[in-house]
C-alpha cells in the first residue's frame, strides 16, 4: 500500500494521457490524409475543366474542317479519282491555310475513303513521307475505322516526330469523320488534328507541378484508354504503358510505375485518378506527403517528449510526497493507539505539510468532543429513564377516558340535558378517531366525516357563530389521506379568522382531483392576515425547522407533509385584510400505502 498513490497516478493520469495522445495522433493523421485527398480530388476536377477549356478551340477547328463544303467536294472528287494530283494539291492548300489558325496544331491529316493520305505539317510542309503516321504503330485502316465508328471526336494517343534539326516533338491527335449533312450516310473520309502535347501540359499545369516535384511535392499526367501515357512532365515517359502483368488496379499500377522509375521516393505517396468520359482519358495526380507526415511526426515527438519529462517530474514529486506522507501517517497511527486510553496526542515533530499537523489538532479536538458527548449521552440516558418512569406513572388508560365520557353522556340524558349529551358524544368520537392510529392513512370519506363532527362541536362551542360547507368530488372518496392534516387550518379560521368578524362567518372546504393530485381548499371570509404576519407565516411554511416552538399546529402539518409525501406535497397561503384567507393544500393521489 506504500506506493498506492504512485500506482494511482500511473493508472489514472499517465496511461489515459498516453492513450489520448495515440488516438489523437492517428485521428489527426487520418484527417490530414482525408484533407489531402479532398484537395487532390478538387485539383483533378479543376484540371479536367482546364483541359476541356483548352481543347474546346480545337473542337471548333476540327468542326470547321469536317463540315467544310469545299473540302467535302474535293474529297468526293478524289474518291472518284478525278484529277487526283490537282485535287490533292487543293486539299493540301486548304489544310495549310487552316493550320495557321492555331499555334499548337503541328499537322492536319486527311484520309480519304479509298485510303489516300493527305497531310500538311507545320514544320515540314506537305509531306507524304516521314510524317507522324510512320511512327504511330497504327495502320491507316485502323485509324480510319476507329474514327468512322464514332459519331464524336476520337482521341488517339500521343506519338512523336522530329523536325529537320532532329528535335523531337510529341503530338496527340483529334480525329473526326467528314460529314456531309445533305447525305449523312455517305463516307467521304476523316480529318485529324495533331496537337502539341504542351497544350495538355499547360491544361494540367504539370509544367509548374513538375518544378515542385523536384522538391518531392506533386505532379499530374494523363493516360489514354489503353493506359499509355499521353502527357508527362518528363517527355521520356510519354507513350509508355504503366501496367505490368502483376498489377492490380490503376492506382497501384501508377504508384508502382513511379517507384520503379525512381520518380518519387517514400512511403507516403498518394495517387488519385479521375476518369474523363468525354475523351476516355484518365487524369492522374501524384503527391508525396512525406514532408507533411514527417512534420506531423516531429510535432508529436516533441509533445510526447514534453509529456514524458513532465510525467517523470510529477512522478518524482509524487514518490517524494508519498514517502513523507506514509511515514508521517504511520507515526500518527502509533500516536492514535495511545488515544484508546482517552489520552490526548502529543504532536512531537512537526511536518512540513500543514495538513498533517492539522490532523493531530483535529483529532485531539474530536477526542475532546467525543468525551463530552459521552458524558452528555449518559446524562440524557438518565433523564430519559426518569421521563419514562414519570410517563408510565402519569399514563391514563384510553378505555377509562371513553368509559368516563360515556358515563357523563348518560348522566346528561338522565338529567334531560340533551345538548350536553350530544356535545359529549361528539367529543368521544373525535378523541377516539384522533387517538387511534394517528400515523395511519384513512379513506378521504372517513376524514370528511370526522371533519363534520369536529366542526359541529365547534359550532356548539361558538353557539352557531359560523356556518360551514364541505364539497367533495364523489370519485375521490376511496383515496387515502393521513389524519387531521386540515384540522389546524380549520381551527385557526374559527379562532382567529371569525373572532372579530362582523358579517356572517362562513368556512368552505373543497376537495377535488386534477390529474394525479388532490387539491384541498380551506377558505374563510374572516378578518384576514396582515402582510407582515402573512410573510412570516410563508417563511415558516417554507422552512418549518427554523421556527420550532411557534405555530405548533402548522409546524406539525408541514413536517408530516414532508414526511408522508416529500416534494410531491405543496402548501400555499393567500389572505387579504377584510376579505378572508385561502389555504391551498395539494397532495398526490394515493390508493394504497406501501409499508
């Protein structure tokens, strides 16, 4: 038990604190990851909107080409093989005039229905050899078939080409079938725009993001429907397929590709993918949260270190205090054993803890009081025995009292004093009811019957100086109530309320039920109570213990109400000088009493 405080300190302070910190760490890490993912998703959606906005102008350009009436007529002539050389030259001139409308369009290609390829390259001019189709690894028939089978623009993956100086350019291709709205079923050919991949880089902001990637932050790239890279910050990876035979899922494949090519390092690599249904692309955002997680870990390590040092310091203080307190308490227990002989304790050495010295003083004070109380109890015991003996000596047999009243009753009848006989008979009934089972509940009907007898006796005493009326709902007759709760208020109304009343004195008693409560109204039209006395009476009702010795009847009723019903009972007094007094007593409905 020596180290109970230390164990309690460890169990109630250190372990819960460690648990809270661990849970807080994981909750904060999860919250940060969730926030980063939400930010990544928002970034991907914004990137998608930027791409759609950037490509909208090229959609309009290719629309102008595949609906151009002049181009359709020239292709019809080429498909019929009419003046092929001249019409091919006209188509090339038409493409050359269109290509200079957009700076990033590097080439425009037209493939006729019979497979003839007409191309104009911004850098090479009109070329039928060494164009992008040579390195596309896709047959012309495949390109034509894929484009014709789609009613909207079709995107082909990025290919590369070189200019005369040997510089490599990367293009992605937007293709659409040439449509004559006068005969939509007829095939004329297809037109293809070859656009510099820098358009996608700017749309994705990957050029700026790749600068951050040098600091291990984040960047974006695009995959086509075959998971080939369309655009990438490092052009060396354009055209590569990210999937490996054992890859499962596009996110894991992207993560494995990043690790495999040493583009980013660390275990906190986050990959988010957004599918673009319009171009059938996948926009991929890669972010490295290593720096952020490392910062969070360092912060928590600092907090944990501070907590550890504080715990060590507090533990040392607790151990020191525990030893001092246990040593002093042991000495105090030894001293207390001496008090078995009712001897006072000598404090001896003083403790540096004032509370410990206070224990000696308080115990000495308590021992003195106990001795005084013992003497007082002995004295009270002697007095109680004397009082019991006197009570036994003075006890009157109730049967003797009833028999005596009965004898007086018959003597009055023999003497013809019938009014005295009635009064004695009423008094005997009242006393028998009051003495028998005073603390046991009775039916309300019995209590009302007793009230009639009591008020009739008071009328005889006052020579009919007042009238009374008792009103009771029939449904509450069989409910239970404790005896004589209303007697003090009726007596006060008769003695104090009607004593100086000039009019016809009237006492009204009403008993009615409202829900689970029985309300008892005792109302008189007497002289009333002045304001000062009314306030004093209300204070006595609110706290009867403070006013023992005055208004004994009201004091007893208040205590009995609290004892029988607790807070469910209520007593209020209202009075007006010259008008009368109203006593409202509320008690709960009681059908049976639990013993």
